[in-house]
């Protein structure tokens, strides 16, 4: 029975001491041990076999049993000590909890006392700062009052001095004083409801207005008024020479009186241009019948030269109301048609210039037309003159051709382009350049119409009209009949000189066709963009092609 009970106790104990792997692992980490008895997979048989591996080792069994019993007693003592120690844990815990509650109550009381003291301190600080704020406001108001009184004293004294200096025309002193008075007055904008302040402001405005009127009157008296009488077109050079002298004299005497960004020299020049344009327009309307082509071209040439001079000297900022800037060095013109600024005869140029590659245009002249615009209503005189001149030129070509006779075979002229063709296009270029300098509007369209008229006349009178006549066709030879193949007696018989003339006319027609196309392109470059579509020489090119 004892053995059975021991077995049951051992089984129960083993069930109780069976721990999960996680718990066993935690125990091994906290209490590491190399003792086989502490292992979770302890096997008693293996342990005994380890202690007594052989029969001879059984001789020491008593010593081993004694050691194990000693170890068991130590374990019992340890367990007993731990168990006895746990009997007082609950009582000690309750006592510690009570002590902790008492300590918390004491701490809460101290915190409340600190909070009450903090509230009292905050209230005390508010009372102190309230007094400080009142003193600070009082100081600020007092400072503002003193500053305002000082400004008022300065304003009142400045207005009195400003009025006195204005009466004495002490403009140098007034310039500095006026700026200071205006700056001080800005501090009183919020006090304009006060009658005395408003009165001072009105006195300042009255002084400014009086100064402006007075200074303008003084300048009008100081500047010379000579040269204001309007002269005829033949005296236009004197007009531009006069303004040049006046501008130089102004810059020497009065240039430093005005800020540089005001561009006063340019403003004077622009005002002169406006007055000149209006007065010249009046004179030309009154004496329209006296306007001749040479006189008109002379006036326009001198006027455009003057406008170019203005562009080199000034920036044109006063024309667009943009801030002034220092004049820059003028850019060199790259337009081949503006090289003849001095009025040289462009007719001396070769007609091959029309075939040259296009060059970029020069920068726009902001002063272009500021005076010369007044000549546009009278350009019909120039157009009519060119119509007459071209008519005379064509007649001269016809007369020269008849007088000199057709080119002969065996000479340099034989089969070459007729020289009259080159002369015609050189004259066309001269007219085109002149007209584009005068106007790029409707006058260019009128000139194009004249060009078309005389290109057709040249084709009819010089080319078609001078083709040799054949025996079979008394009415004259045409290019189409020349190209037809005929047999026998119907074939046209031409001498060597006649064949040379036919080749010259064909070469001239081919040259005229190519140059007319180039002329059309140049005209489109010169005319206003809105009028480009009205420039076309297709009919004339078809005539030369035919």
C-alpha cells in the first residue's frame, strides 16, 4: 500500500510540475543551471546510470546517497524559508498601500497650496502690468504729441518760408524746402479734419501751383523766341540748324537744372517736331500750287536726315512715356537702301543690287515720320513727276534704239541684253528707295501702278515692237510665230543681224522677267504690311515670259 501511494504521489507531483515550453525557457533564462536535476527532460534511470556507470562504482553508493540527502535538506530549508516569508507579504502590502494613500493625500494638498499661491501671484502680476501698460500708453501718447507738435511747428514755419521764398524767386532754396514741407505734411493726413491743418495743406498746394506758374513764366521769358516764324520749304535747312543750336545752348545753360531722367532735351526736340509738322502742313496747304518735285524731295530728304539724327541722339522714351535712360551709341545701319543718307544719287548704283541677298533691316527709328508725315498728302506731285519721267525715258529708249540701230553680229552687243533694260530698272530702284523714304503707304501702291504701266510699255515698244519682220508676215514677227516650224518657202528667212537682234530681245525679256520678280519682292519689303497683298507684278512677268 505504501508503494502504491508513493507512486500516485509521484504521478500527481509530476503532473503539477509539468510546465509549458515557454515557461520552462523563461526559467532557464532567468536561472541558468547545468544541474541535470533542473532539466525539463530529466530521466532518473539515466541519472542513476551516470552516477553508477559500473558495478565497482556501487561501492560508493552510501556517499552518493548522503550527498543527495544533504541537498534535499538544503532545498527543504530554502522552501521553508520562502513559504514562511510569504505569510507576511499580504500584511506588508496592505501597510504599504495605506502609506502610499497617505502620501498621495499629502502631495495633493501641497499641489493645491502651490496652485493657490500661483493664482495669487498671477493676480498680483496683472495688477503690476496693468499699471505698467497705463504708464506705457501715457508715454507713447506723450511722445506722439511732442512729435506732432514738432511737425506742426516745422510745417507752419516751412509754409511761411516757402511763401516768402516764392515771392523772392529763390528757387534753389525753395527746391529743398518744398520737398521737406511735403514730407512733413504727409504726417498730417489723418488730421485733415482739423481746420488749421487743412488750411496749412491748402496753403502748400497754392504755393506749389504758384511756383509752377511762376517758373514757367520765368522760363518763357528766359528762352529766346527768335526763329518761330514759319518759312517756305527752301529754308527748311535753317529750321533744323536753328533747333540744333538751341539744343546745344539749352544743355550748356539749363541742362543741370532738371533731373536727367526727365529727358528735357529730347522733350524740347519732340515739341519742336510737333510744331514744325503742324506749321509746315499749314504752309503747304496754302501754297500747294508752288510745290515742285525737286523742292519737295529736298525738304523731305533734309527732314528724314534730321529724324535720323534725332534717333542717333535720343532714345525716344518721351514718345512712349517710358522712364528715361541714357542714350546709347547708335547702331550701324545694315539696310542697303538707307546708305544714301546724305542725298547722294542712288541712280549710280548697278541694277544687279536687286539680285543681292537680303540684309537684315536696321532698328526702327522711333522718330520716323514725326515731321515728315506732313509731306504725305503732297506726294502726288512726286508720283506724277515719276510718271512723266518714265514716259520720257521710254520714249528716249525708243529713239536711241532707232538712232543706234539693232546690235550687229560679231560685236560685243550682239545677242546681249539691251542696255536700256538695265537703265530702266536702275531708275526703278531709285524711285522705289526715294518713295519708301517718303512713305510706305498708299504712295508706294501708286508708284507700283506706274511701274506696271511702263514695264508693259517697255515690253511692247522696245521688245515686241523691234522684232524683225519676215517676208511672209508683213504684220511683223512674234515670238510664237518664230517658234513654229515651217517648211519650204514658208520658213522665215532672217539675216545674221536679224537673228542677233532676236537673241538680244529674248535675252532682254528673260532678264526683265527675273528682275521684275525681284522688284516685286523689294516692293513688298518696303510697303506697309497691310498693303503687301496689293503689290503684284504677275501680269508683267507673264508678258515678259510670253
